C-alpha cells in the first residue's frame, strides 16, 4: 500500500514496516491499523503487554504566573487543586457546553501544565486555547518535538521497570515523572486507553525508535508485541472510554456522555458551567450508555436505536468484543432507557433489528 | 491475491461459481476478506429466500467493519453455509471453497454473462489499487 500524499510518517514508521504493520492514513499520519490481526493484538494487551505508537497525539503547554486561572476556566475538571505530578483527564468545553476535545492535563508546577490532546483536534484545540487564553499566559504547541509510545498490559509494569527503572512500576494510576532517556528528557505517565496497567511515554522523536526497540527487545519473554489502531479501538470500547468524533463532539456535553465525574461545579466558573449545571440538575435529554447485543450482528457508529417503532437514540461506537466474544457498543439513548438492564433494539442497516441491553460500564472486568 | 479462473465476479467483490446446470454458489472474494480482516459474524439469507440481483442479501461483520453482501444474480436460496455460523473465520481462510455463503437456483443463467470474468476482475482490482 502506498503512502497517502499528505500523511506524515512518525519516528516509528520503519519499526511498523519491519513488523508487518498494515499502514493507513489517520489524523494526518501513516499509522498501523493492525499487524498480526486485531483480535490477536487485543488479547496480547489483555494478557501480556503491547506497544502502541500514538505519536499522532498533540502536546501543548500552558506556562506563566496566570496559567492556573486560564486552565481552570478552560476545562471542566479541576486541574489546579491537584499536586504537581498528577495527571487529570478532562473535557474542554465551549460556552454552550459542547465538548471541544477531551484531553489529559499533566500538572508540572503551579505555573505549568503539559496537555495531551487528540490528533485530529490538535489545530482546533491550539487555536481555541490561544483565543481563550487572551494573552494571559504562554501557550506552546510542542507536538512537532514529541513522539508517544503507550505500553499497556498486565506485564507492562515489569517491562517499564526494566527499561525506565524500578520506580515506574510502583506508581499509582494518573501520576507522571520526568526521566532522562539517552540524554533526552522524557515524560512517563501512568495513563492509558485500554484499562490495563502500564503507561504512556512522551519521548523526543530523536530517541523514540531507540526506546521502541529497547521495549521490544527487553519484553520478548513478557510477550510484548506492537498493537495497531484497530485493537486500540476495541480495547477502549470494552472500557467505555470515549472516542472524540464518535461518542463525544461539539454537540454533546460531559453530562450527557456520562462524564459527570470530570465536571467540578465547586471550582469556580468555567466554559459551559451553566449548561452543565442545568443538565446535572434537570437530568440530560440523552445519556451515553454501554450495551451488549443479545443476538447476532455487530452494531456500528450511527446505527439507529429503537424502542418499538420509536427512535430513541443512536449507536456511537460498536464492535465484536474480542474479550467477551459478543457484540458490544456505546449509544446515546433517551431517558428512561439509560438504566442498567433496560433493553432496546438496534437497526442493522435496515436488514433486521437486534435486541441490546444496557450494562454497567465497563462491560469488561478482569477476573479477580 | 488469488482469483479462480472459472468463477465470475461483481464490482462489490462477490463471486459466483456454477455448480451444475442452473445451481451456483455465491461468496465473497479473497480481496474482500483481506480488506475486512478477521470476520466475526456472517448473516446469510435463509433457505427459501428469493434474492434479486443487486439487492442486499446479507451482512458480514469483521473486527473492524461491517459490509453488506449484494446478490450477484436473481434466484432462490437452496442452501446456506452452516459452517459460517460456528466459525465465520472460514471466510478468511478459504473464501472460494469452504467459505461459500449460499447456493442458489438461478432464474436466468444469462445474467451470468453480465458478471466479470476472472481476467476482468483482476484488471478491476488493479485499477482499485491505483486509486
């Protein structure tokens, strides 16, 4: 397959080609959709450890004495009150409550935040950040400098300890540290998009391929392997982690999307607060739910959801769950269909309808 | 990419193989299964269904996408491949033999002439890859 003319290569491009990755243009980069197969890669992440090239993600820094005021006005979660070294997942909303993007804020100090944003939204986010900052602090797009490697799976802490040092294996979720790697400063964070232990490494592109190869070499006895975008998607769907553009967008709010826990009404004013508060008090007109299909047929983005003859919502994401071996999905539905155990029908492109049932998220839970 | 010489093909990547007289097998091509990746569920028309050329008759779900199957010919479904119910991945591993979808009694065998020959299909795939 030939390169897409406008798509760029990540610093790990050669590694993907060598590993037999099927490369596709995605968010402006040539990235592997799969290597050995989506289901096999999914199981590798659930049972061993996988490496993901997520270099397409954007990195933006807020810096300055007034930065705290700026960032807390910009996002719904409280990224200021936490200790330096904490990572905070948060939506960033418009004044009308809609989600500009969802992102992770890393608090480096009381005057500096490092932010990881979605690749497809990076330019939109940067423009929004600059506009909303009104010159009150520095906003710097560092995306060109960084590659990003996610290391996820039950064996990830062991592998990370071998490569980055023992201390990284004992860090609790959603913390980060900076470290030296071959003379370059890297950021290691215990964050991820799979529900598995491990972390994500922000690494200057000059040493990204070295780090990838070292992780592959030192993880061979741990079952390490590269994982493509396909399994990244099925892994996050099992956890009901939102994908911007599918489950959330400019027209949906965090309250509708089941992200109430990321909206901190008590921290002072922020974009969208009034709308979110009203939805929180009155109950939103739709809820994002996770469901399982009780029958055959895989739900997909935009399939209609019915109760009898009435359309009550639409599917935002769906797949065959490689872990559970049943079709699962995420959908917006009207009340009262959001409660666990409620059933509705999904229209499979007009072919027929299949029953689905709301489950408590995440539908995938590790056997204890 | 393998393309059996004696089969006929559609531009939506279904194949037709004449079994005897006016009885044909229908399936999806090697190209189609390769593009779909791991097939996880197959919805075939039922025995006794009348199918009409160009109309959707089933759905194939892979780990990454879902796609409709279109009838390459008009006819009556005589048999549906039970094997796919238990192990849909047969469509990946053997798309032209074990992975057949349905057997159909065709109303008008002249419809077969409207389909691509192996040579036409190979050329068609070549053009697709260039795009």
